[in-house]
């Protein structure tokens, strides 16, 4: 089933993600995942209510023309929708942890007790161990900083912190002892204060994350979050039985347990085989992505995996913290690749980008090999595609002796290697051909001669 995601008041966007505002979005229950930045929720009352001399905001429902009533109603409605999303669908709510900011206090009249409305008043109450551990009266502690301390490496959102560690900051920490006792910390700052955690709410998960710099490549952030979400949705909460339950048994239970154990053993064996097969199929499907995919989160990983199959020790982007699409080191030579997919030809701007990267690395004292990899005319069957690169891109690559390669030729090389997986000589020949190529790479190695 297709994952339905709603992004509320934050720049996270992409294919399959609906975007809206807190006050105008459709019901949260239409979605499996809610990603929300609460920062501007309070702008509503900052615009409508005049602050007192001490900076506080107060309104009275008997004299504000129904504003406080409508605000309470929408907070209550959003809380109910969030609760249903979590409990009924087992979904995920991701909330960027913000400083609480200015709150609005309301009362029925001047003589009545005041109640608080904040940017977190839409959070549904979570009740565990006879305590409200998360409620609309959530109070994070203001604490601005950038230094991230420990991160739970086993958590599905570990990648968010690793891939964006230079761009994450925090403006609040969580210090509520009851909440910390009943939740799973994800990350802390350098002094151990919690800046990210996961709270179980029914079958769902409510996750606080520190925000990221808005100047960061939003496509990359969106892709990373989607990957983390998909990993998180695969997790399940184990059933915990009381210790004393083993003292109580029913007739036939022992025989059934033995039979179940035998069946479980066979299922485990078959599941292991199936998992291996599924992983192999998935790997091959990803490799075939070099023929039709585009973009940073589809084409580029497929190309990197294809180079690994050939025998290159290709690094993941998180390992080298450079903007290269592809990076490997072969015989002390930096292999730097620029990858592009398009419905048209690959233009000269991708060559210029590659030139900049190679020149920078060369000036740093490294010997480099530049490779321009193109998947042009992706909507056309590979055998019928036109020239992949523009004349300017071709002239530029030729002038620098860069290897120019279509993903179809790369596909041919990968296919040959997979047909002879133990043939190391074949891999070496392909790598040597790529490393020595100063024009267009064509796979023309005859397998019978290898």
C-alpha cells in the first residue's frame, strides 16, 4: 500500500507528500505519516492578540468575538486526529522540537482561571504507568546549540543525524522525567540532555527531532526522512508477558507448543531463504534503475552500486563529506563521478560541475580520474536512444580526457560481470578500460576471450 505523508508548515516535500498548513490542512487521519513543524502555529495569536506590557498574551472568550473558542476547537480536533492516526493506523508523527515560545492564556472572563494554549496544544495525551507522560501541556526547555552528543545507532532515525550532522541544530531539550522514563531517547546534546526521542502512542510512534538549517538541500533532507520513516514502520513492539504466566498452563498447550516450535524452525529456515532471495531481487532491481531512474535518491545509488559490482571500492556520500555523486579510490587515484538522468541530453553544466570537483581535488595534491555518467532520454527504450551528451559536454570531456559513459554501456558491463561472478580478470579489464578511457566508454569486451 502506498505510504501517504502530510507535511505541515515545513519545507519537506516530494513525490507522494502532500503539503499544507496547520489551520487549513485536511484531516490528519487521511495519512499514515504526519511531519509537522509547530514553529508558526503561534503566529495566529501573535497577529490577533495585543501583548500586555510584560509581553504576555491573554484573551477572554466572552469578549474576543469567538477567537479563543475557535482556537480551542481546532486544537482539540487536531489532537483527536493525531491520536487516531497513531492508534488506529499505527502511523508516525514527526514533530520538530522547538522552543515553546510565547503562549496564549485564555479564560471565560476576567475572574475565571486562565488556561494555556501553545504551539504544542494539538498533541494528544499519552497515558502510561498511571501518568500523563505527553500532553498538550508539553514543556520543553529552551537550549540553543549545534553540538550533537550520543545518537542511538540502532534507531531508524540514526541516518537523519549522520547524514545531516553539519546542518542540525537544537533550540530546546526534553527534561521531563516521566516522559524520559517511558520513551526511547534517540539523540542527546554534548552534556547528555535529550534533543530527540520516540514515544509509543498505541500502535503508533510520536517522534521529536531537532530541526535542520533551511538552507540545506531540501530534496536530500526529504529523501533521508522518507528512508528513516520506512525503516521505522518496519519495526514492531515485542509482546511482553508477565514473569508468572509460566506457572499457568492448559491441557494440550505443551504439545501444541512443541509442534509450534517445529513449525517455527521450518518457517525460520524458509524465511531466511526468502529474505536472501528478496534481497538479491531488490539488489538487481536497483541495478536496473540505471536504465530509467533520475535524481540523487534513485539514479545515483544505482550507479554507485553498479560500480561496486564491477569492482570499484565506491564510498557512500556520508563517508567522504564531499558533493561528489560518485567517489572511489583506485590505485591511489581519486575516481570522481558526476551522474545525471534526464528526459533530454546531458548538458555541459554537468561537465563543468565535474571539472570543478576534479580541479579542486587536483589542487589539493590528488591524482584524479573524472567520469561523466549520463542517463539521457530516460523515457525511451535504451536501444533507441539518441546521443546522450550535448556537443559541448562531449568537447569538454574530451579536452580533459574524462571518461564519458552512458548508463546503458554501464548496464552492459554489469550484466557481463553478473554472468561470470567469479571472473576477476573480467572485472579487472573493465576497471582498467574505464580508468584509461579519455573519451566515450563502450563495453566491447568479448567474454569468450577472458
